[in-house]
C-alpha cells in the first residue's frame, strides 16, 4: 500500500511540474555545465555530452555535505574510485569532478544530525 501511494504521489508531482514548466528542458541546457537539480533529493544536474551522446544526470545527495575536509575528500575518492571515472555520462564522474574536486572547490558541511568521523 505504501509503495503504491509513493508511486501515485510521484506521478502527480511530475504532472504538476510538467504543467508549470518546472522540469529541466534538456534541449535548452548547455553541455557539461552543472546547475541546481530540479529532482527531489539531488543537489545538481548536468547535461552530459560525450561522443555524440547526451544524457541528463542528477547527482549529489541533498542533506549531506561535500568537500568539507581533506580526509573526507580522500575517503570519498577512494570509495568511489574517482581516478577511474572517465565517462561524462555518469553521476560518479560529476560527483568526483564537481562536488569533491579539491581544496579550491565548493564546500558544504554535513548537518549536525549526520556528522561522520571527519
């Protein structure tokens, strides 16, 4: 029952977003330029373009921090194998490149309720 209710709410949300033109139009987006996501629970979205293919990718969980310390960056990059993330059509590539890029990148600490060991 709970599953069906969630599906119904998701369909209603999508229909209202389409009516209000709130959803991202992939045709109007620039290639490989991350912007704020319109999907619930995601931080960013990007129109990934590579070798003639296009894909709309949402990445980064809302509510969690990113790039907030050197130890956290090192742990994330090891856990997600950022050294091998080469395809611009994957969320892993964009999370490694955009959210966890390095010391000069954007930083956001986790909320106090979700503090990790870093």
